[in-house]
């Protein structure tokens, strides 16, 4: 225990990626004096020492490090490329196409326009759009096709 207290003068620590832009998320919480092995624990100098009150107030997520202090942290939103969004929208289109076929209906003009725009974004021929078009609210209409039977 004496060796642990020498290597880790504080009992509680928070680890983080010191090379990341700050604020950066806390990546680990350590009660080093209570551990049976510290072989996988970063060196004390690479972490932030915590008081008992800070240790008791820690959260599993939502905390980060900035300028050597624990701060509230919300990770930045991940930007999903428009082309990827369009590929995801195509799954909804395919579902609607299956429903329309099963019900003997066809896409409305608005839906056909939507499909054309989404396809162009997904396959890369539309490189100027910055957002997906809104999904149409009116998707299907009764088929106008007629069938004839012969006797």
C-alpha cells in the first residue's frame, strides 16, 4: 500500500486524452488506493487528482476535462454526411414502395419527386444540395391502372 500511495499521492483520479482538444471527455475514474492492482492505471502525472467530494460527485458520462479541471461536458454532435443521410432515406422509400405494391397503390407525384431528389443525392449526381428534402406527407394514391380479362 505504501508504494501505491507514493506513486499516487491522491486516492482518486480521472483520466483523459491529454492530446485531444479540450474540453475532452473523462475516459476513466480510478480509486487507486482501493485497487488490488494498478498495472493498467495511467501514471498519476497523466491524470487529474480528485478530492473526495469530486469523486463522490462524479458521473459516468457528461463530465470532461478543461485546463486541468473537471467540467460539464457534452460531446459535439457527429455530422452525418448528406450522402449517408440520403442512403438512409432510401430505406424508408423502399418500405413505402413495398407497402404501395402490397396495397395496389402507386406513389404520388410529390413522392416521385422526393425519390428522384434522394436518389440523386445518394448516388452523388446532386452535389449542390445541403439538406435532404422534406418527406412528402402524401405518399400513395390508388392505382389508375386497369386490368382486362378475357373470357
